[in-house]
C-alpha cells in the first residue's frame, strides 16, 4: 500500500470518529489514554462537545496522525455545524464528492478556515504539521497577539512565524525543553485536541471577561445552551440524602451541562455543610457558574440551617412596615449569600383573597393588593441589596384558588378587569421596580388564554396553564407588561403539569411559551434530550434559546457569579459565623414577630385575657407538636405557671372538658394551613369555645396559621393571631398573653 492509500485508509477510518453526535460522544469512555494522560482532559472536553469521538471499543488512538481534512472538520463542526446541511459545490481537484470529509472541506473553504495549494489541490489526507495547526486555529478564531513573549528559537524565519507567535503569546502553544517549536513536525490526535481545547477555552474566557455573551454562546454547544435552561433538584441519589457532591450530581452537571440547582431540606445538615456543598457544586460547573437556588420565604417555608427564622410574609403583612420588610429581605439575602446561594424563590406576590386557598395562605403578605405590592417590593429590594436574586412568584397570581397546583390544575376564571386590579398589580409594580426573575404558576387563566388540550391523564379537555401558555408569558408578561428579565417555571414535578402533559412535551411547550428556566424537571436527562432534539429539529427556535440563555448569563454576571469562581472554601467558612443567625438578624426577627401580633378579640377591645403569675394553664390544640412547643416557651417565660396539654379533635373532647374546669387559663391553639379553611375541624374548636364561654374562663384563641378563625368560629371573647408556629411567632404571642407586649398588628386579610 502506498503513502496516499495509507492516508486514504486513515481518513476513512477517521470518518466514524468525526461523525456529529454530541450526546453519544459525551457518554463515550476511552480506554487507551494511559500514555496520553497529559491530554486526557482536553480529549474528554472535545468529546463532550461532540467534536471528537473514538473508533469504537473504547479506542481513541491518541498518537494517531491528524490529516488536513480531519483538522478542518474539527473546526467546521465547532464553528459552523449549521453550514453542513446547506447545498454547496466542488472545491478542490483532489477532494472527490465521495471523500469522507468532502462537505467539511467545502465549508472550510467557504468560511475561509483553510486554503488549498496553487495547483487547485487541498492535500486532504496529508498529515497536519504544528505550523499548519497554528495557522488554521489563528485564522479560524481570529486570534490576536497576546501579552506573552511568544519567543521560540526555530520559528523566526518560518512561513508560519506570525500565527505561531500569536498562539504562543497567548499561552496556547508551548515549545520543547530546548526552546524549539518544531513547526514542521506532524500533530497527533491528542495534540490537536489539546490545541483546539485550549483555544476554545481561551476564547470563552475572553468572552466572559468582556461580558460578550453573544460570543460566548457561539462557543456553547446546543447541549450547553439548553442545559443553562434546566434547574433540577438533587434531594437524593441511590436512596440517600444528597449532602455532599456525589458521583450522581457530577454526572448530571456534566452530562446535562446544567445551569442551576435547587436545594431542599434533604440537602441541608448545617451551615458549614451547605457552604461546602455549594462550593463543591460550583467547582464542577466549569467556566459558567451555577445558579444555586432555594425556597427561603421565611415563616413556614424556610431552609437556612441555624439561620434567622423569619416569622413569615403574613406576619410582615400584619406589621405593615416597608422598612421592616426590606430588612427581612436584606438579612435573608446576606445569610443565603454566605452559604453560596444566590437565588431565592421569594417574595410571594400572590394576593390571598380566597380563605379556601390550600397552598398560599400565610405565605402571602395579605389579601390587599396594595399592601402586597408595597411589602413585596420592599422585600425584593432588600434581597437585591444583599446580592441575592429574588424570584417573585407565582405569576399571574395563585392567591384566589381552591386547588393546590402541586396536586391538580387550578383555573382562575376572573375577567381581565379583575386580574388587572388584583392579581397583576404587584407583578406590574415589581417589573417597574426592577424585578429580574419571575416564576410562572401552573394555573390556567381563560381570560388570557382559552386554549384547551387533551389531558394525558384521562383524555379530558383541560385548559393550558400559564407556564405553558405563550399568550400569558410572551403575550401578557413580556408584551403587555414589558418584562425583560428571566422567566422561571414553577416545579415540573407538580401535578398541574405532570398529570396532564408529558414532561418531554411540556418542557418544549414551556420554552416555546417563553420560559427561560425549567425548574425541577422530573427526569432532567430526558428533559435535556428533549430540548436538544427540539432545537436541532427546529421545533424550538435557536433564536428563542439564544435569547433565554443570554438573559441567564447577563443575570449571573450582574450578581457576580463569574467573579466568585475563584473564591476559597476556607474564606467562606470563616465568614459564616459573622453572618448566620447574628444578634442583629435575630433582633429583626423578633421585631417582626412582636409587631405582627394581632388582636382578634378582647373583652376590653384592646387586649386578650391575660395569664397571671401562678396560673394553671391548659394548652388545648389539635397538634401535639405545636402544643408542646407552646408549653416549652410558656414555662421558659414564666416558671411559676403550671401547664398541661390536652388534645382537640374527633373523639378527644371528653378529656378537654374536665381540664378546662380545673384550669385558671386556657390557650386554645389553632393551626390551619395546607388545607381548605372551610373543611378544617372547626366544630371541635367551637365546642371548646362554648365550654370556655359557659364557664366564664380566662382564655385566648391563638391563631398560629391562616387567620380565618373569625369566619368559622362564633363568640370568640379573647384571641390573637401570630401567623406562624415558629419559635419567634409563638414567643411574641405569649408575650402578649403575659401582658408584656401590646398587640398592635393589623389583620392583613378579610375575615
């Protein structure tokens, strides 16, 4: 076999290696890199990008030669993959139509990546030299001279001295120990992978430093771009809680090129552990940092370990103080940022106008759109000032529903006039005040979008929820309201999506509707694949993905995520104690709780019945855990009190009556949340109230949850609302019952 036949054979064998199949290449493991460990990282990087692949059976052949045809093919499939599908024409005399890389060579000529020889030939199967590699790469990537010396002893008079100097001055190529470059030496597959990987990483970093997101995206694969649009949860791996960076997370971050992750209780043990986890996760992310997100609304939705346990948004609503709401947002942001979390799914801008709402309730500030707007914007600004991104939710409004979108698909049938006056009011104001991320709700709004589709659950006709509605997201939110920021969906694990829409169909529809980030896909790998395939098939436009990813990158840059890439874990751990749960933060927590305490009823119109020193106090509640928390805090507040617990509920009232008879004072604690208020067990509480009133006992109905007792209970003589069962809420309420605090809160909902 002569030299040309040998090279043709090599080119034919190389055809399989260079087929464009990014996902398949990314999963490939090479077994013959033992003698090329110096190049392993670059080879795997290029394989993950879909630029190179092996020969099968785990073989990469790192020491094999790279031909001119193969070299330009690498560059074309990196820079101009879309050109490969277009019609073209003949290029060089020695590149027949049946050459394995005919199309790639044609595109390279068209785009000016590589030229032929004076006789019209290209020499496609000739090995590429180190000089040609430098020339190809500087031309393809329009590289400029850098700040390095770039001096090599054997290149000054070489035809490729200029491109070699450019590459060397930017640290992209190096010489040998004797100071030579050996420009005419042929390049191996391993060397070419290293040279190309260096250039791509160099160009990406230059784009990041210049904040040139269009340029950066030109170096991002489709996989990387849609990966930025996914934010899964990582609660468990192989049946165990995820509290450290395990192989499962590493695989997901790399295989799906993830742009963000959300943390939950199962990821949290303590502050130092969370800081170490977020730091480790960022280390896996490469040159584009992750959004690390969390639900830290305060009150019933809280995550910060050992952190300041804010009394919640409805407590802020009862206090009615904008500076206090801003302080709550600021301290929350300070603690999250110290933990390495830069995105908080808060504040809730829903107007809880429906007492039967089973999911929002006291997570909202109020049933008053103006109060929600004032306090929501204040809390949003506080988070922003602390350097944390607030994601306001749930657009266009989840406050007037009787279905939990975790469990079903709510439908809000109000007309546009009502939506504008109530649900949309805080979102409109938030957009005008600089909201940078908005979470969509899995709720249907027929007044905005009356489309119906066939449910996968039972074949019935169901309305399209906002998350999947182009009319709602692109039309109303972006068009009418003029929103320019990032749209993130609510969780794709919720039945509002899961029951009626297949996930692969739903993620594609959500992106086409205007969603930038899919939160918590059920199967992140399938969601990722569905979006990659949709982009490649044209079902999702590249322009839409480009716009979404640009918004994501701009927001990451605005909040300094790229600058944090080099931060050390030790510095972060050292700073934790000065931030998490500090005395100043606890003081804000206490002030909110105390200013929130609201008088529901009082015999004198100003105060509840007071507990007296030495009283025998019965704590009656339907939840034993709550009762014990009240008992613990009460005895800590006044050691002279004698306390006991009795349970309220079906079949339990027979024990309450005699206890009431022997008591000096009764605390009747209610906690209604995550259920429909009208279906709560009010009848049992009414029996106890009637007994208390009949015996003329001193007592206080203490509302620890949604404060709708006045709608369902009669003849409350003494009562307060504290808007949460957390320690600060209960403590503030007990202070009011002990006469140590005036209940100046204002009920923030209509009862």
